[in-house]
C-alpha cells in the first residue's frame, strides 16, 4: 500500500500510541481529530475535523493507503451522543474510504460489543464464542460498527478489520485488567498487523496483550500477523496486594464486559451523575 494512513481520533490515547509507533514501522500518518494535535511528529499531516462529517472525511481520505478509525467518546453516554460519536463516524469513515478508493479500514471495536457474554469455565473465548451481546449503548455502537464493517466488506469489497479491544491503557490498573490489558506497544503491533495482512476481507479479532491470565483466544489476531510482546502479569503482585484476587462469582470477573455490566453504568445513572454528554467526534 502507498500513501499515508488516515487515523481518526488521533489525539486520544490509542491515537497517541499509534502516532508514536506506526511511523517507526514505516507508515506515514495523516492525523485527524476535532482538536488540534498538541505534539506533532515530524512529517505527520494534521487535520482538524469531525469524523462524522462525510465531506471532510472524504477529503481527508484522498490518497490514503488505509483508514484507522478510533474516533468516539470513551465509555457510556446518552443515546444521541453515542449515535453521533460512534455510529455516524463509523459510517462516515467507511463511506469516505469507499468514495476515495481506500482499500482497507481498521475499526476500533470493543469487548463491550459482547459484554454480557459469560466467561468460559475453562479454556479461552474465541470471537465465535462471543456473538453480539452488548452491555451498554457504547457496546451497541460497537456491534453496529462491526455490522457496518461487514456491509462495506461484502457490498463494496473493502478489507475491514474490527479490533475488539480489551483495556487499552499504559498499564493495567485493576485485577480484571490482568486478563484484558492491551499495552501501548501491542496496540501498535496489532494495528500494524491489521494494516499488513494480505486480503483479510472482513475480520473480527480480540485486541489484548499476551496476558497470562487472559481469557480471550488470540488465534484469529495471530493469523493476521499479530505477535504480542507484553503481559499484564508483570503487574499482578502489586494489583492483587491492593485489590485482592479476582472472585469468579463477581459479575466484574464473570462477564466479558466487567464493570460495564453493572447497574451503575446504566445510561440514566451516568447522565444523572455527569450531566448530558454532548455529541463529539473526539478521541476514543
């Protein structure tokens, strides 16, 4: 592939990791967000736009080798905010790629697309073991993201790779994240594999590091060429000393979506606590 990779939501946590790591792997970047990039890298293109703006996205996609779509509110929010921030931006990213002749789109989906799926009593959970079972409006948006990706792959022949990301943080902060962590370095490795895999068609893969306590099967991600290098076990002793061992009977540890399956994440509770969330095309 030739041309830059268009990254939406480039000012967010995932975008920042990719902006640091993808150029080291030979990718030129075109970074887009609703806010200016505060720490531009040499040679990096910067665009300020809402990823839900199809005209702006189509212009941004011209000449790009691929689109990596990260834009969106992080976590649960009101339905109008979720629709704008996740569903409209995803449709815009895919349609802009189609119109601009960009052959590949990588979508940042989430484990919350299947959040109410129980963890297996033994063995690892494959993508086929976790069909859509969203835990929030946020999870519903990720199911819709994957469905839109499937449509554009089947109808228009785009290569679309959906990454069901676990917990993408600089380091794990909870005992649950000893299973679900995706390190910044592995974020770069995973997206790089999704960009390079020959003719993937439509794929949905788990996005986690090689965690000793992980419960997600990485076979499908490895088939793309992903080789994770990090393991949350390095933080296990510290987290368990502070928080205790995981209780398999606790819904936080018994379901894929963890805390997102609890009553406190109901959108009415979130809105009452935080006030209405304004629609945004900003960082994921």
